[in-house]
């Protein structure tokens, strides 16, 4: 049905009416007291969401822009950088680092498997000369739904002492209890169309004091992505360049809703939706792509065998106007991904599971009792 | 009055309801046939607006991001670049070029005066070794309302043969008859919150075949601003990174409105609003900051003597909820700027003039008959 799309993809995520209404307001001047006050409130709420006292800077960019800024502002050409990758986005950050002439060393895991924290420990402990300047890690790998063990890896980076931790939290920020200050993470990048519950167009980078010290001598060229400019103006509740005013309106509304819900409730909701989705997928006799132990609270990837992933996606889209994500790169056609990130409720997960069940029946996936998925999801949701 | 702001600044410009309604719609997936079709229509309309067959690429960024991309994609470290500057934005492009290690040579004019095309001719003609790789020019200098003689300067660049022309058309695109292909301009940067009539958050770069040839060997580091990535995906009606979906919805609506109005009518309207504004300012006994011969169709800067610029701005804001722009940098407090760019009608200019007259009466600006401004503006608007 036209105009009836239900987003169950890892971004853009569904947007609350309150945020859409704010988005559709007439813009105001961005160099006014009124907008400055809004920036102040937004910046305070961003720190709350990041659980940090660090600067959280807002850019007009995609998440990739934020991650590029997070890498290039704190390093110099030839610097040794360790990049963890077990998916499309880990690979992308390595490409960014290479584009700027950084000396990139990869720690990889198969797509669908988590990064091994021990591999980071070994490399970091062996680096007694402290030549490693940064470690880049993707927390929740959007392409596979795998959550890496950030706590363990960041622990090894802290023990190293010199290297900065640069984290892609694009699909974990706002979904997972990411304690930026408690863990001592230096740089965290994220994007608005994910846990923030608003459309794409804004990206965020939090920056620690240690990273700012590195900034002072880092020499990679930058202007639009120069975070020093953003820091300077953020201190005055302003921006270095014209900000996407209407997206700020929406962000302001969405952050208020998040504060009303509370961090604990937000994380509990995402965890519940994850568990319900995974229980249902298992009950429907479909193989999960990643293990429970490393399951992202934002995305569940499914690798069906008896039916084709694209057939399920296609039926859900055509018959029920539900958008599921497909696989990326070599996983194209092999997996489908259910997003349960941001403004997603228990009802949404039940709906998606019901639709997948209907599709499985139509596709002749047998050996499983119709309704088994819903029953399993309902049990998790009822238990809370 | 709360919620009654009328924007008469050079950006953000007023946004039509049709574009706001589109902006406030629920986002759809950006990797869908539906969004791909929208990108295709938007890209075709952007070429129409730019009067070009060149690629017109869309970035999630401010106009500065577009201009930085327009500079760094086609040059290598140490390249000799001539930057024209007669205002804040000309200065900014020099800063961008310097940040990337380019060898910058300035051609400057006093703020409020136009760049001298002869200065460009002299430098370009003297460069018989063809060491100048690019000339960067700000067409409509937003900070002063001065329109530079792009046709003449680009003519000299064409005669040089080697140098690329890189043009900041942020406040001229969509307001001035900028014939990109007829003039043979290589790179044109612009931003959504100006002539495009939508909020900030999108930026545009058009790129000629000659510039793409330079791209092939240009070695400045880039990833998010790498225009090659945007070109590759634009050919498939896609984007390299998650696009600001809702701003695309608004852009699509605004471009349709512009196509309905027609290029000739759009340019005639801006020219009429400029002439009406300038006639009114003169009739009110206020000195214009720039000469008629180099007046931007987008912005009129006024340098009042008997009253303070900030007092006029303040009264218009407080009493009539009309936002005028102030001066920037050393012109702060010395000028005010009236924006008549984008979704601005004859009525809007009449309104702004009437409000300025009311403020002048209150501020005791004398020697001018009340109503003289409106009479002068009306005469121009009636004549068409």
C-alpha cells in the first residue's frame, strides 16, 4: 500500500510524530539567541546520552563523516593505527585511514563472528615502544548484527596507555549501555538516523581530553571536518558552519523523548526486542547469522536455508509494506537483517515476526508450526 | 510574537509549505527503488537549475563542505591556486586551500567592492608556464552583497587554458542566470538553504569533464568529501553514504516548484526584488554598502550613518519579527543585510521596507518623508 512503509531496517529508523512535526517547522536564523538556546539544550542532552563529560560535537554529515573526523583529527600521516574489522564498516574505517596515509594494521574476524579481544591484547602488549597511536573498533557491526566486546578491547587500549580508542557506535549509541566516561573511550562516532530516532543528516563525535591533546599536534589536513572548529563554537552554543536547523529541531524533540523514557528503560527495551526477535527466529526454524553471545541490540541478521532471504524481504515489502534490510557485499542474498533500533516498540517486533511467519508459510518453509515465532516472541516480551 | 519569524536573511531563506510538508514525512529506506527514482528526478532537476550537462553531486554538508570538496578533489599538495577574495567567504576558501598545503595567491578587493577582473587577467596571462592549477572565485559574496563579474573572470581562466574555475555560487545559484555550460565553469558549489528554498543540510557541487580529468591525478586526501564516490553512485541514482532522506523529499518538492516557475521568471523575480530593495533604501536616505553595478540579486547590504545598523535590526526583530542579517567580522555593527533570496515575493520586500521605515521613524532618522521607501519599492515592483 502506498505511503504505508514500516521501517525495520538498521537506519533510517522510525521517527516519532513529535520529531517529524518539529522537523517540518519553518526554520529560524541559526545565529539567534533562540537557536543558540536550542543548541545548548541539545548539547547537554547529547552528553547525557553518551554518559560523558566530554565534548559531543554535531556535524552536518553521515556517520561516515563523523568517523572520518574522529580518525583524521587526532593522527598524523604515517601514524600506526590498528583497525578491527569483522564487517563492511570496519573495512570502511580502514579505507578512511589508508586514504590519509596512515599505517594501517588490521585485526579481522569473519563476517558474523566477533573480533577477538585477545588479538588486540597481543598487539598492544607487544608494542612496548608505544608506536600504536590509535585503535579503531566498530562496536555494533551494522552489516552483520554482531556486537564486539568493546569493554574488553578498550581495557587493553587503556593498559597500552598511548593509543587512542576510536569507536564506531553508529548502531550502538542509544541502544546499548555505552558508558563512554566509565570505560574511558576517547572518540565515539554516531549518526542521527539510528538510536537518535530522527532522519539522517546529523552525525556526532565525542572527544576526550586525551584526544584533544593529540589534536594539538595531529597534522592531517582538514577544514570542514576539523573538530577543533566545532569545539570552539560548541562552547558558545554555536556551530562553525550553517547547521541543518530543522534536523536540530527534530533532534531536540527526540532527545527530550529519550530523556523522558530514561537510559535504563531505553537499553532494557532494546535488549528485550533483541531477545524476542532472536527467540522468534529460532522458533521459526531459521538460522541466526551471529551467536547470542555477540548479538547486537540493534540488528538481528538471519541466514535462511530452506527459503531465500530475498524472497522473504520481497514478500514482506510487497504484502505488508515492511522494510527489512538485505545482506551487504558478499552477504547479498544470503542474509536478511531485522532492525529493532530507535523508535521501535514491542508491537513493531511482534508485527515483523507475524509477517515473517506469513511469508514463510507462503514460501513453503515447513517443519515448523505456524505461530511458533509469535509465541516465542510473546513469551520474551511478556517476561520483560 | 512567538512563532511569527519572517526570514529576510541570506540563509536560511523562507521555505514553502510544500517543501516543509515533504520534509516532515516519515523517511523511507534510501536503498529502495522509490528513493532511487526520487534521486533520479532530483539530479535531473539540479542539472536544469545549473544549466549544465555536468554531474551535479549532492552531499550531506554545509556550503563550506561543498566548496572544500570542490577544491580538494582536483588539486595536489603544493599546487598553485589563485583565490579571489572581497569578503568573508573568499577568505574562507583561501583558508581551506591553505589547510591542504596548496600554494595560495590572493587577489583581493576591499569588502563592499567587486574583484577586478583585470587583476585575474594579468596574473593568468603572465603565467605562460601554466603553473596556475585553479582559480577560486566567490560569485555573490554573501557577507557584503557584492556580485563579482564572473563572466569576465571565467573568460580569462578559459583563455589561460589550464587552470580550473572553481566558483562559490552559494548565494547566486537559483537567483542569478548562471550559465554553467555556456561559460564553461568547471566546479560550482552551492547550499540548500539559499536559492533552493529548503533548510540547510544539503550542498551541491557541479563538476566538468575537465575537472574530472584533473581528479584522476589529484592527490589530496579525502574520503567523505571524495567526489568520485558521489559520481559513481549518482550514475546509479544512489549515494555513497546515507543521504539526508527528508531533505531530499523537500528538495524534490522545491525543485518542482522552481520548474513550474521557470528559470527566466525566477531570475527576473530576484532582479526585481533587488532593484526594488535598492530603490527603497536610497529613497529612505540610507547609504547602500555596494554599488548598483555589482549588486547581488540575493542580498542588499546597507550601511546606515544617522542610525545604528544594530538598532534597526533589533527593532525589526522585536516589533515585527523580521530577521535581517548583521555585518560579519569587521563589518559587525556597521551594516545590516536584507536577504531577498529564494522563496521571497514582492510582498515580502514591501513588508521589510515598510518595517524598516517604521523603525527609522522610531529611531528619529529624519529628512526623509515617511513612506518614501515604500513608494520607491512599489514603483519598481509595479514596473516589473
